[in-house]
C-alpha cells in the first residue's frame, strides 16, 4: 500500500500528464505530509483572529453573496490572506519543493518558478459571508510572454459542495471564445444560450486535506459559497516556466519569481 510520504514524492505518470493536457486540470491526492499540512493549517487559522494582513476582503470583490461594503455586517470577512510564502516557512518549503517542481516541470515542459505576484495566498471561505466566484480564467488579468501558467490549489481541510469546492470546465483551456460570451470583468455570461453546454459540462473537484488540484491558467473555474459551519482554507500558488517572463511594468512583474528547491 502507498504511504502518504510515497504519494507526496511521486512523479506524474504519462496518463496523468495527458489528462492534464486534455482537461486543463488534474487532481492528485495526499501531496502534503501530515506534519507540514497541520502546520500550514495552524498558521492559517492563527492568522484569522486577529486578522493578520495583508488580506483581501469579500467586500472588496463584489462577487455574488459578498457584503456590499467593509462597513456592512460581515464586511470585515477576509477572502484571502495574501503573501502566503512569507507568512511561514511551511508554505514556502511546500510551494517551492523539489517534488512539486518535478511535477510542474513535466506539465510545463521545462524548469519552473513560483510567481510571487499572483495567488500566493491562503483562500479563506467563511460561513455566512463568503461569496460565489463565477466562471473565469485566472490568466485574464495576468501578463506573461505566453499564457502557459499553472495554479496549484492545496486543500488544507476537506473541500466539498457544501463549503464551496472548486468546479472546473474540462477542456475549456483550449476554447477560443468570442469576446461577447464574457462580461465586462471577463466572467462567462451564464445567461447566454451559447454558454449553456460549456457550463453544463462542469465537474466539482472534491478534495480531502492534503489533496491538490493543478489547473491551467486558461481553464474556466468557479466556486460556490460556504454553506457549512466551518471556514474552508486552501493554499494557492502559481507557476510559470523560467523562460516565460512577466511583462515589465505590469502587476505580474511586481515581485521576482522564486526558483524551486
Ligand atoms: O471562490 C473560490 O474559492 C474560487 C476562487 C478563485 O477561483 C480565484 O480567486 O481565482
């Protein structure tokens, strides 16, 4: 039987690589050792009360279900704790680990770096005041030579429909959509008949603590509100090949990318 440690070190199989290429995402189970996972979860929880910034608030994003402003009830609910890798070495060592680097290298086809300027956060989805995130591609506000980036979403606790697990549209990273199928902020317009088949193809990514979903920055994804009684915590990082550079002067170039171990 495969132990948690074997799983955390395991390379990608060719079948997994092909599945990622076809579907635009790939779930791998048990990619964080229990001790490291417990440490990340502890640090995340200890950063919520009192809230340790920098953070993004639900009220900042105006997504469906979010409080209207920071002054409204629930307005101080954080959505993301920013700068995860500088919060504790557990995040940095996991996110820049050689084992993760090898998997990303086989998906991106060359040496990779962690982009500090994007994600690099702990998503905190709270009961009561969390928002739903509509269908979008992460690449929409990012600026690199090529759109070939991968985000890595590590579940720090269980992620299921009831607490707002991620949903993916398989194969959507290859779609060339007319601009009219997206709204002003580049979310898919759910009311358009031409978007129905795509949206109906959604799959939910349910995960246990320590599971990871790798997803292409062009894959459309979404998530619901947290209707459970507990906060959902996930650490999220983004990677690019070391020869795929952020465009100087853009937000993507705010901080230098980090080499893997
Ligand atoms: O609401 C969520 O958990 C999804 C967040 C997400 O996809 C994003 O911020 O890019």
